[in-house]
C-alpha cells in the first residue's frame, strides 16, 4: 500500500496510539511499516497532534529538543538533517533527584547543552549569530530519551525509520538542567566537553562540536524549519541543542553523573 493520504482523522488516531503506548508502556508497530507511503511531513503532523493532545490535558510547553545532530546518527537513520520535538512541563526533573523508571519503557541518557532564550527567534534566514544574540545563557543538560515504537516490526522484521522517531516526538521523555549557567558571549561553545558516568564508570565522553560543528547551529536550523508555518521559539523557552554523546541505557538503581568541567555537573538516580 503506497500513497496514503494522512488526513486529520488518521493523524489524530496515530497520535492517540502513541499516547496510549506511553501510558501503558507497551510499544506499537512502526507507522512506516504500516503506511509505506508515509512522508516526513506526515510524521511531523503526528508529532504535533500528540503534543496538542497533551496540551489539551493541561500540559505546557517547556521548550524544544533537536535530535539526530551528529553525522554518525544521521547516517544510521538514513537522513541528512536533524529532527525536533517539543519538551513539556511534566518531562522536567530536578538535578540530584530520583527519576522514576516506571515513567519510561527503555530510558536512555544523553549529554547536551541547553539554550535558554531571552527573546523570540523566528525567520527563514536565522543564523547562528541570531541564536547567540537571543540566548540569555547556556546551561549543561541531560536528555532522557525513550521510544514508544518497536525498534523492529515483529511481523516483517523491518526496522523502524526516522519517520517513526519523528512521529514519536523525537523520542522525547525527560530533561534535567544543572551545573553552572553561562552567558554565551566570549565562550567557545564548541570546546565544552563532558564525561558521562554510570555507577562510577565513565561510559561516554564528548565535545559539543559534535553537534553540527557548533551546538547553536541546531537551534538556528530549528528556527528555519519552523518558519514556513509562521512558528518560532519563544522567550524563556529551553532548547536542547543535540547530544554530543551516544545514548547510555538506564535501569532502576543506576546513578548517573555528567561532569562538564568548569561548567559544573549534573547528578541523578533512576529508581
């Protein structure tokens, strides 16, 4: 079956499926397998419909995330650009807190920099310089990712695609900000690095330059991507620029620490 028309009814149905999967912690079959004619714009419509569904229940927008920003991840997904999703208020956890594993299906941890915006960003010509000018401060961050879609379809053996990840709100699940906030002026954000340890063992290390050569490039890309719909990023929102480490799996009892050197650290535990 090809050439499906993703009308509003189908988009809403698939968003409901994702919502149910998150609540029950039972994954669903990849949409890309069920609808071979699916396009990236269909995936973003499902993404937005799921976010709208949550907002109707009282959730508020905390910010946004950008994913698939590293070259290796883009090659693995078979695409040439990042993807994005929306961070909601119930995804926010405190530094040093206990993170309930029961909230997730198979949580994983990534290391990022977050941009806290001081003014609205919009427009198809937005550059890295616009992003830096609009940023109040940059702060270390952790993203918890999770997937509500099976990695591989049980019936066909076909792996999920980036279309499924986009629909799944770019695998959004949680965010922790901490460490020391810093003004972007005069900072070489590319050189900020981090050591991610789990239970005292360093699992990942990385530099922020791994994110599109500069972490602010991802934010500029997102603003340009939103421009055709007349959308932008609002003052006060937090934008995760993209991970510069591979995701590390988490299980109950795991204690994580992300050491950003002079920019502080973020510690937390899964329970």
